[in-house]
């Protein structure tokens, strides 16, 4: 799978997992922050995403890691992490 295709998959995954209404994958900038001023996700959203990432991709992400901030920096960063670490 190409990085671009995985980024699109991650966008759809975020929308589906968090049940984001009125948001389409095209509305999410590949490099915009997922939290705060970008997509506007919060800590509860990060927990939901973490659980779903483990279920769908077999990934375990530590909640108390500086690396976690980098992983969830943007959809592109998350897609790169998935590509490098997924087991399914």
C-alpha cells in the first residue's frame, strides 16, 4: 500500500472510529495537527484511537510517551507509524 493510500485509509479510520459528523477524508489536511487547532481532537479521542489502532492494526501505543505526541501529530505521521509497525 502506498503512503498516500494509507493516509486516506487513516483519515477514514479516524472519522469512523470517532464518529465525526460532517467530516470527509478530503476535509482533513495530511499534515494538520490532529489535536488542538488542527482537527480538534482531545485526550478522550486519543484513547479511543489507541484502542482502535490496537484492534485494527495490532499496534500498541504507550500513553505516557513523547513518541505518542509524534505519532499523533498528523494523519501522515500516524500513517507512517502504522506502515512501519503494523502486524496485520
